[in-house]
C-alpha cells in the first residue's frame, strides 16, 4: 500500500472527501516526522515503534575502487514491529 492508496482507503471507510483524507494522512505523517527529527520516539500499541538510531563514524571501503574512506556518523529511523502485528503476519 502506498500513500495515495491509504488516502483512498481512509476516504472510503469514513465517508470523507479525498482532499480531507489526504490532509489527515499528511498531518499524521508530518507529526511523526517532526517527532523523530526532534529525537523523540513513536509507539503505536499492537503495531510497533519508531526510533532514531545513531551510528558512529567508521572506516569504510569504496567497493568500486577499493579506496578506504571515512564514513561520517549518521542517524537513521528504525521500525521495530510489535508482538501483535508479528503474530498476525505469521499466522
């Protein structure tokens, strides 16, 4: 499912216009992005949690040239699936 399919599903299930459903989805995604950007954590019971993992700098290798390079530290969003969703997918 992509974002437009999510908007269509929300609009159909709740008798909303496409525009209103799109606004709701955008508000939710923007709020989640803002929370993760500010270092927060998102937990949705029964679904999973989103956190930002920080990775330290390390020495890497360019696979094309073999040259050793310094890889800068970075932060990446990480999703950990909840038990209920995991069980539902596996049954």
